[in-house]
C-alpha cells in the first residue's frame, strides 16, 4: 500500500488560495496569509474536505470562515 501527501488548498469567500508553505501546520499557513487578509488572524478553519484535483490527484480543501465580532 502506498501513501502520499495530499496537496492543501484554502478556500475563502469563493476564492481558492494556494498553500503558502506545505511544511507549516494548517493554522500557521492560514496565519501567514494574514498580511493580505487581516481577518485571518481570528478566523475559524473548518475541517478539510477531500476533493478530486487535476490528473487524478486529491486535494484537501480547508474553508476559512472569519469570526464576526459585534461591538456594542
């Protein structure tokens, strides 16, 4: 039996974001995207969904949901 590392991808607001660094944990990878997406500093990361990618590959897709804060 052969095992292989799945490619990671992040999904936010309908956008597909590539994995910034596969050697980072999921949380670290999302936080590293925070300079471009400041809401990622407090975002919730949903468990991955495994989807079919190109050429028969499989991709782990992590959906990023920003935490909505209310003031007041």
